C-alpha cells in the first residue's frame, strides 16, 4: 500500500506536471506519463490513475479520452487548470 506521504508527493508532482504542460501550450497528458510519474513517487500505476482522476476539478479540468485498454482511458484532454492561476482559460 502506498503511504500518505507518497500520495501527497505524487499529488504535488501532478500539479506541477499539469501546470508545465499547459505553460508549454499543450492540452493533453497521456495515461502512461501519469503512471510513470507515479512510479517515480512509489505509487503503483492503478493508484496513480485513480489519484489523477480523483483530482479532476482540483488540479485539472477536462475529459478523459477513452480506450479499449482495461484502464478505461488513454489520456486526458485539458480544458482548464484551476491550480495554475485560478482564472479560467487554461490557468492564465
């Protein structure tokens, strides 16, 4: 089981990743990128995906892009990043 510390660190890393993606003008984050980030913070891929989805509305806004993969989604299309600036329009 993942420790609360690992989950908190992963949550902050997700905030940073999403903000960076938006700053770079991108609007998509792939599921595999979320899973790799989770692994670097001691979070298994299933839990990394769950945490990312649970943070929708807090860290990111948008929609998940479906797939036939058992995870159920391949990427997230970002519409807004509330934590990157507090204003609508991709955190800007």
